C-alpha cells in the first residue's frame, strides 16, 4: 500500500515562546523510525503537517495515512490533520477529530469520564485570574488545560497553599494563553496503560508503573516536564519505569477495566495511552488519555507505549505495523 506519514517536526528554541513549546512534536529520529517500520511492508510518503499538507496529500494520493501529527496551534490542533483527511476521503490511523479534541481538553474529557462513572480526580477549570477557585483539597496539581507531553507541568505544578495555587494558576493562564486545570492530587501509585484495537479486538498491553522513588531526592512525585525530558534522558536514563508493573491480579484487573472503560467512553480508536493514579482506597483514577501516544524508538528513551509493546513481545516495527493493520481492518482495507 501507499502509506502517508503525517507528523510535526521539533523546531528547537524560539524567541517569545516557552522552552517546552514544541515538546509534543517528534524528532527526526522518531519520524525516521516510524517511516522505517512502515517501509518494511509499504511504500511510505512522509508529509509534514504544515500549511502545505492538504496540497501534498492531494498530490501524493496515499491509500491510508499513519498519523502522528500533534498539530500546530489551538486547543483543537490534534484534530486538524484527521479532519483534513476526512474532508479528502483518505483513511487514517487513530481516533477521529472529535475524540482527539476532547482528550486534549482535560476538563471536557474528565466530564465525560464522570458521566460514564469512570473515576477521575476532582477538578476545576479556571479560565481567568479573577475567577474564584473553589477546590481547596491541598495539595493540588495545576496544569494547562490543552497540553500534552507534560508541557506546563513542572515540578512546581504541585501546590500546597492558596497563595501557591493562585500564583501557579496565574502563571499558566499568562504563559500558556489558556485556562488552567486545577486537580486533586492523589498520592497513590501511578501507572500508564497502552491500549490497542477496536470493539471486540481491543487489548491492554502490559501495564507500566512510574517509580518516583528513583527520581532525584526532594522532588514532587508527579511525572513532570523535568522528569520526562530533563532528569531522564537517553544519555543518562533513569530506571523510572517498571513493566510489567509489580501488582497483584486484582489490581491489574481493576486498572485494565478502568483503562478500557475510559477508552470506550471517549470513543478512542486503534490505540491510546491512558495515565492512571490510585487514590487512598487503592482504586484506579484516570488522569488523562493520550490518543496520539509518544513512540520514541530507543529503549533508553523510556517511551511508555513502545516499552509496553516490547514487554508484550512486539518489536518496534511490529508495534507500528500492528497499529496500521488495526486501522486497515477498521476500514476493511
């Protein structure tokens, strides 16, 4: 088949923007790895998701698109490429524009989870500096509403007093030009769950646990930007993940059930990575869903979806081709 590969390439430091502005985008190494995996069985056309992507899609005429494009601007940016593909009648991997937009809006996603009685930490979306914050269950964690890859979630995202809360909310609103999500902090164990498939063929890969005790001393036990991109890196990897997680069968079943309920509630397709934290009763709570999961290729990069796939016995190439084949089956290709 002729497979298009849509992506956004990291651009590096840019004046006037936060240092994490392109954290969601992929490196040349990752894009080349995905291209190589697809090229093992298909003719691949790389397509950067810039202002020329529609014309390039028309010209290249792919049979299907493997989409890892995070989008360029706006709270609905992850939906832009899939919406264009639907307009052009081109099949593609992954969730539809509605699901991608909802999952990137952490507040809306949590509202839907709550409707379907899927446990998620208590929260409030704060849209302006003057808005009264009703949530007072300290500590709280403060995040940008529409970001992924731990953008805006630094080690100081965990706040312990009303003054810290007000200061952090204001910083998020001013620096990231979007509302802040104020969320109850659960101090239980944290897991991330890779899910693949659709309908009766949906499967949960081996669960990954984040081991915060292996991070530098005296830091908050959250998977912050520093933990994801600075302290733990391919040159100096930290043994921060355990896969499969060391949990009993009951907890594993509960985590898998919560992940699958969240996957179904947000109508995810083909694949998704779901972040989960335990509350004081040891019950799984959904933190967020990532329907465009990171796929860094090297094991030392500690990318969670590939880590879970490797533990399940899949090579990197097999994982990428499996996602493509799941989408092909959904389209009856």
